[in-house]
């Protein structure tokens, strides 16, 4: 009886894994415990072991692909089994369309819980992962590098407000002092919308 090979779950929150490379090829004889492929997750790269002995067939996953947990990526035929039809040769990985853009389900959920637009996360063309969202959040909530203005006698000192890069740029362009803007983002971070609102109020007063 044939045995299907699945993309394994290596962590509680893992929803997908990347097939780094196959260590066996179509038609190879394998034994239970043999390493079939290398799988990469957010935390580590591990070897995927065969759960049965037989012949590796029906490879449907390409190297470099991001594959959902639980999806079948190949089949191990029993020693007395043969493929029902010739298995077409797998095209070289270089001819496969690269996995670009998009956001993994876990990364999207984290972004939405933190009030972040998933499409705003920089990934250099690849698929956004959990680590990309966390890095983006850390950058957005970091203290602004704008030096604090010296308060006049009797004036309450202005605070340093965490702000997004776009908010800082708009503040410079509109002449808005970030330290005086009440942020509406995560951790009271100042967003571009907050700066535009303050600039609009200032223009109305003027």
C-alpha cells in the first residue's frame, strides 16, 4: 500500500514550510527513516524522513515553494506497487515561477490584530512571514530619532513620539511637530493620518 508524504507541522503556529531541496529523486528506492527532503520554517531547517519503505514517486512540490502544512508533496509506493502511468519529469527549479508577494495566513492574522495593513510590510518581493510582521512592528514603535525641542519656562516638555517613516516625512513637509501629535497607532505611534489631521486643523485656524 502506498504512503503519502505530507508537508509536516514543526511548530504549534506553523501554517506552511518551504521545500529547500529534494534529497531523493523520482523513482529512487527509499527505506523508512531515509531523509527525503530539507524543509525550512521560521525557526529551523530540518530533514523530512520517509515513513515507509518503497519507491519515491508522484513528486508534486518544487524546490523553493512555500507549501501549506498537511499538503501532499509526494508518494512512497510499496515494493510491489508500480505507478499507474509514467510520471512526467519534474521541470528544473529554475523554470518554476518564483514564489513572490503575498502574506502568509499567520503573518496576516498578526498584522490585523496589531492594526497594521499587511500590504505595507516590506518583503523585497517575497512572501511576508511572521518574522517580517514582527520586525515591521518593532520599527514602527521605536522612538523617533527627532531631537526633543527645549521647552520654554513654564511650558510642559514635549515628548518623543514613536512615528512611522511616512508620518515623519509628512511632518517635515507640513511643518508639524511630531511631539505634539497624539498617535492612534499601536503603542500610541503616530501615523500619517494623525499628521494630516493636525496639519488640516492648523490650516483651518490660520
